[in-house]
C-alpha cells in the first residue's frame, strides 16, 4: 500500500532471511566452541574449531548460509510478495492446496525423524540394560584387579598372605587376567590321536587354585585345580607333560566333538602353548571372555605360574575405601618401586561398551532436538491454521462450541499427521536397529512396546503443542474475530 514493488518485497524477504541465517550461524559457531571441551572428552579425541585456517569449513558455511537463505526465503519472497494487500489487511489470505500440503509434509518429516530417534534411543537403552544384567558366567561385582609387576613366588605369597589377614578381603587369585580381561593366550588345541592338522583356535587362561572362588565360576563336571598342582607345574625337574592338568569350558568340549561334558574327563588334549599334552580334569560353565559382540569361544585353563600377570581380589562391599587403602598400603610395602594401579572388574566390563554408551547419549540428544524442532514446526502450522480458521472458529463459538471442541477441531488433523509419520518411521527404525543389534552375538529382541512408547510420546507432545495454540483460539472473543467479516 506504500508503493513497494514485488521485486522490492522479494529482496526484502531474502535479505531478512540472510541476516537471520547469518546470526544463527554465528551463534552456532559460538555454541560449538563452548561445547568443544565436552565433545573432546566425549569422543576421547582432540578436536579444534579452526574456522579461518580451514577453507573446507569456510566453503561449507558459505554454501550453508546461501542454501538456507534461498530455501527459507523463497516462499515469502515469491508467494507472500504476491498477495493482495487488501486481503492481507483483512486476514482473508487464500492459500493454494499445494502450499498446505507442503507444510503438512514438513511436519510429517520432522516427526518422522523424531520418532526414529525415539525408537532408536529406547532400543539402545534396552540393549545397554541387557549388558548390565545378562549373566556372564562369573561374578563381576566387588572384584579388584591389580596388574602384577613380576612373578616372584615369595613376593606373591607374601602379598596374598597379608591381604587375607583383612576380613574384608574374601579371596586373592593370580592369573593371566580376569575372565573378560581380553588377555587370553591365543593358540590351538587338538586331541593327540587326531594330530595337529585338526587344531582348533582356543584361548588359554593361566589361573591358580583360587580363581574359581574369586570369580565364582561354575564347575559343571570333574574337579578344579588342587593347591599342590601349582607347585608341581612350576617344578622343572618333572617331565613337561606330567606337570599340568587342564580345566576347559563347555565350548571347548563341543568344539572337540564330544556330545557330553563327562566324556572328556581324564582325556588328554594338546595345547599349542609349548605343545603341552595333559588330561582334562574338569569342565566349567561357559563364561564370556570378551564383550557381547563376540560369541563364547573355547577356553582351556591351566596352572602356569610364570604367566600370572594380574591379581584378582574379591572384597566385601562394605568399607570399600578402607579396603582399597589397605590393599594400597600392602602393595607399597611389598612392591615399593612399583606404582599401585587397580580397576574394578565391573568398571572394566562397562568400558567394553563405551562406544554404545556414547551412541545412547547422542541418540538422546538428537531425539530431544528432533522433538523440539518438530514442536516448532507443529506450532507454526497450528498457528497458521488458527489464523485461516478464525471465521470458522468464531461461528462455532457463536453457536455454542466449547473450548474443548475447538481443541478437538485442530487436534484431529495433527493426530493424523503424527500417525502417518509413525507408520513411516516404525519400519525404518525397526530395520536400522535390527542391523545395529546384529553387531552383537548376544542381544535383545526388539519389543513392540518401544514402538508404542515412541508413538505415545510424540502424540502427547504434539497434542500439548496443538492445545497451547488451539485453546488460545478457542478463548478468543468471536465478536473480535467476526468484526472484519
């Protein structure tokens, strides 16, 4: 009405969009710089935001600002600049069906992304819970692992003897490592009568007499090592094949072709570690030697004192700090030249799933951001529809419509959009999360409840967002609404 031409209005809208986009980029860069310390700690990598020394980043930002300006400013520049001023001032803008369809599809897209992220977050949370609760075949609680500096028998005996004087210490075991330490000695094993050509891969664990009670392995058949067998294994005056006995897990029995675990008892096997041939005297229940990404493989345990690298100390959960201080003091007395290091077994196991824990954090963040953006889009669409339906709402109010009926008028449309987005998101989320779960040998099955929670969450959020604007429209005085008609 003041004489501005259409191309001038288009230039105005594009300029305004450009300035807003530029401000958003500057704020984003500042936020990114502020979050960098947290991000470095999160990914355990050195990351720097070097804007002016990175031409690739500068080019990306220029393209981003240009694309955002064009795509965001196109609609107001081309469409709004062509509206009749009289119609605009009287709020009688008529919108083509195509524009309405695009707005609805954008809302569907936003909630489609949000629901994929919500379902993904729930599945990862369930799998992480599975990590924490799945029986591993041994006790992960209240076991302190301490790296050993040397295999001097007199020092090891003194260390154990002094530790066991403390009533809060239950067991002390020496071994190559804890059940899931990843320190198995990889080699082969075979039945002597079949020969080395039939050798199969196996993990050797060198353990002592106390290992069974310290980690609470479950003996399924035969017996465990005896105390005297450890000294016999260290006696080099005895023939090599007469010094040792083996305890194996169930997977090792199956790999050799035995149908029953009892069949292997007292049968000799040969292991690649120094080509030792000795009888199997016991079988323990399968236990996990690595993360749940990997299947349980064959394990052969043997007394081999020269390969004891870790002390496993089972402790009472009460007075834990006092117990740790006692272990540290004892260590300092016996190994004064070595620094005391320790790690709880459950903490070590948790580290095996550090990447999955990070993925869960990222999914939660992106799910929250997706929901927030979806709500903004939904709020914009419902506000637009409320302006378009001012006359209809006013007439309904005159004829006695309640606020709840006005809310229902708006809500039905958006419930339909959320359901459409769910029908698109659910199959994709199911496929993607199944592919992710397949990276684990042991994993949960996706339960229908994660889809129900995803749909319910987005419906509740959408209805709350719609209700905010539709209640405002329902409370408006119909006289004010119809005055311009």
